[in-house]
C-alpha cells in the first residue's frame, strides 16, 4: 500500500497538474451542469444516505473507501477471507468505481476519478480526511461534528474562502423548515429579547462513563485496524469485552462500528453528536459569535477514556449592538432524564420549571425571552410552539390581525435540500459558499460545541474564552485541549491557513 505523505503529495500533485494548495476544483464552469463525480469515505452509517442521494441525482461514484470491507462487501483480492462471489450493490451501481480501505491510498491512486468527497467516518478522522480532500481541490461534505477539536474547526472555517470549494457539514436539519420557523420567532421579536436557551437530548444511547478495559482482542479479518485508528494513538483492538453496554452491544464492539462515540479519542460524546442538530437554530437565528465563558455545571462520571454519563453545560454570549447577551444551557444523559427516589421519571428541575407543565420530548430546546417562551420538540426544529397555550393563542391572534397569517413572517427562504445545496455549488450552478452549513458557518458552530467538551474536564470552573486569540484566558491546562497530537502519517495540515 502506498501511504501518501505531505511531501509526496506536493511532488505528485505538481507533476500531475492537479488542484493543489487552494486551486479550484477539477469540476469547473467549463463543464458546468455535468454529473458530479463523488467519492465516499465510509460506506456504512450516515454515508448510506449520501449514497442514496448521489443515486437519486444520477451522479457518479468514482471511488469509495471503508476500513471494514464487510460494509461495502466488494472483492478485495489478497485480503484473507474477503474474496466473495460476485459484487455487491455498490460495485453493481458504479462498475468503474475503485474500492479502498485507506483513504490516503484513495487520494494517492484515484484522485482523478472524483470531484467531490462525502466523509462519514468516526469524528477523529473528519479533519485529516477533509484536509486531503481540500488540498486535492475536491469539494467536501463532512459529517457532523465537523471536527474533533476546537483548533480543527477554526482551521476549516478559514479554509472555506481560501480554497473556494463547495463545503457542507452534515447537519441535515439546517435545511428543514422548522429551524426557519424558530428564526422567524426570534428575529421577528416575538419572544422579546432572548435571555436563556435550554437544549436537551436523549443521548448518549451508547456506553459512556466507562474505564478502558485492559488487553486486546483479535482484529476482524475484514477490518483495517490501522486505518480505523487513523490519527489516534496506537492501541489494541477491542471487541465487546469490558464494556457494560447492555442492549447497546448490539451496535458493535467497544469501538467499531458504533460505540466509538463515547470514547474521548474517537468521538465527541452526546454533545458533539447531537448539538450540531439541536443547537443549530441558535446559530441560525442569533448569530451569537464567540462565547465569553463556558463552564460545566455538572459532570456525571467522566473518566480518562470516556465522556460522562450525563452533563449540564453553560455558554455565555456577550451583548452586541443589536441584542443583549444571553446564556445557552445543555443537558444530556442522566442530567436530562432520570428516575427519582420514588421511581418516577423526571427531567432536569430547570427544564421542568420553565416548561410549566408542557410535555417535554426526549430532545429539543426552550427559548426563554423577556416576553414569551418557545418550546421546540425534537432535534431538527420541526415542532415549535409558544408556551403556555394561552400565550400561543394570544400571539397567533395578534399576528393574524396584523398580517393575515397566524405565523411569524419568514426570514429565511426555503432550502432546496441539504445535499442538493452542496451539489449545486459543486457543479458550478451556485457560488461555493451557497450551502447553508458551509464551513464558514459550520466551523464557528462546531468550535463552540467543542469548547463544551473541553470544559467537561474542568467541572465547576468558569473558563474565559478569547475567541480571536483561540485561547482560554484563565487556564493553561484547558488550552492544551484545544487541539491534539496526530499519529505520524496522519498529521495532515492545510497550507498556510
């Protein structure tokens, strides 16, 4: 296998004349409107949806990569136990597409066969895979959370305009009508000034709060374990042994395919998994900018290996010329839903207090304004209403009398679809920054979320964030967690960003 290094990439790219160091993508206005040639990094999980979207648009897959050959089931000659009779649906759909288990090899050997990349890996590999895509001049759609660290998010935000490629983070609810409705309530002033926003989720639905079990297990024959580890430090493979996951074990072993989300080195826990959905309406409607402070108000069973069983977090956003400051709260796991001493299901006491008897879904938001409160049910903003009911009826009547419609006036036009936005920019029909969750939007959003994961390590300490300088003002230890170490061979960096 030929593992591409940064020096080798520059040499081979210059020789081949491909896009390099921010040059425009291969697909240009000269062939505007052509079918988009796509590569997939990851063929299971969320990328199944992207594969379906690609097929529905009549586009082409030039190459695909998955560390586990069983997930795409293609013939991998020379890998013991993987030879099969015939080819599975991916190979049947796109007969010329080239399969790989290491995405570095895919870029090294097949970069001329695709113009855009769909990245659906565990969180720790999002950034290096995205870097390789952008430095090869490829449009890139990277799953949420956009990155694994605060520093990585800042890098990709700056790279958006530098490379002028179509980009999109995979928080599909950004294109939904629900988030637009929330923005109409907020920006229309129908809640008054926002004082607090409370976000809650039913995650984690995988193990957290555990201690890494000792030893290792045999690596499945279908799995390229080194490619799965990617930039993370070397360690033995672990199956289900050692994690008391209960029913969650059905989703895979300790790491592969699903439980990686609970590990500090691979995932982002409940917060990074769902806040890119649940907190999206906050960034759409308020454009909050950098927080001034972030703190963990409660952390239930954080370990050296894993995210906690539950947490309550708080971000403070300062005032601007157009609005006063406000606070955002986050509740997950045992801090969102629990059983009290009498055996009754309960929610965090603050959520129950501000809901005033309204039924709370497993996840959602509560916007607390100086005039009204807005309850959002679900992660994608698709069900929001003023509470209590008499306040909702009063506002609807007021709007109907003023505008003829009981709903607030629209502030965002309808989306053509999250995947379609990206595709339109990638084929040249729209500007590169057209996708709603492009990296200029998704980078600062993800950065703010990952600040929450940093403060989990310092419960009870109010961390002061200096956004422009990308540092905490009052914690050297917290500053060490803004980024991470990368294993040699996977330490790709964007050029002069």
